[in-house]
C-alpha cells in the first residue's frame, strides 16, 4: 500500500528540484549575457558607443519588432536544444 503522505512529499520534492534547476539555468543565462556584453564593451568600446548612438535614431516600432524577432529566435534555439 502506498502512503499518500510520502507520495505527496515525493511530488513536492520533484517540484522543488525542477524549480531550482530552472532558476539555476536562468542565472547561468543571465551571467552569459553579462559576460558577452562585457567582452564586447572591453574589446570594442568606441564601436559600441557608435552603435548605441545609432540605436537612438531607430524608430521604437523597429526596435520592438527586432527585439521580438530575436526573442523568438532565441526561444526556438533554446527549445530545440532542450528537446
């Protein structure tokens, strides 16, 4: 006979483990983002300043569209790798 309390504890433990793994991956992804951005500013500071000035000239709708496209591409890449 299966003890319902132990079954609940096992499911709760699985949820906590899954949540912690997801949080760990998010923190790693954020760290990677900061690393790549930091490397770009370290290696190409003048080019990055020029690029940031050019971003001001782009319409908000174009930035929003570009951001959405890159977000979808990133999601697809992550989904493909994870599955």
